[in-house]
């Protein structure tokens, strides 16, 4: 597999907190070459994993040896802080996003985990980034797409894209304003 990224990717990612979505984590876990190449772009970033993303990453493993290897892998990344007060705010944000998604007819694809991850990104004052292959779960009416990582399959040339996105407060506020006109 070959990792292809825009020339501005390093600059965009440098010094930022970057959350990793489950699909990107799985790609890194299964492809050591892509993992090594992605670290070139991410080496000066703080890589974070949300507790719900961790759960999603580990939930389907039942072979003890494989589970331990996956736990060791995910422990390489910084776990996001998790406590009840924080969760209350994340949940409130996730519900607000869910309402906006429904209003804009985008609610079908977003999983609960992705809504909670979006709620966390929205809550975090450090304005973190997110790498995800599920851009549709983080719509452009609320999130800015900063750059894209493309991963090319060597055997058939198929391309899988991963967006680096950022929450945009003014876009969100505009969506809330539009929603309030309806309600």
C-alpha cells in the first residue's frame, strides 16, 4: 500500500491534536508500511483516541492473542480524557449535531460513536483535527475538510481516501440559526 498526501498535509497537521477514527486506526493496524509513512506526517502531532473509538476498534476481537496485540497497538496513542462531566457535554453536543443532521437530511449514516466523536471535537477548545474515512458522517455544513490522505492498493490500484477535518464553529452556529427558524 502506498500513502499519498498533499504537500500541505505536514503543515496542516503539525502541532495539532489529532483524533483518529476507527477506520483509520484499522488501516494503520493492518498495514505497517502505511503506519510508518503516516507517522512522517503525524510525528509532531498529538495522536488521540476517543474511548468510544477504542471500544469500536476492540469490540469484534475474540481471539485472546489478537486482542492483546490490538490493545498494545492502540495503547501507542494518547487516550482522550473520559469522565462523567465531560461526557455530559459531549453527549449534549452529539444530540445537537444529530438534530442538525436530521434537519439537513444527513442522519442515516452517522453512527452513535461518530456523533459522540464529533461532539468531543466540538467541545475541545484546542480545536483538534480528525482523520476519518467516513467523511459523510462529518458533513461540510459543520466541518471543514483540510486535506486528504489517499491510500493506494498496490495490487489493484484502488484508492481509499481519509479526510483530515476540523470543526467549524461559525458553520455550526449558522446551522443552529437555520434550525431555530424551523422550530
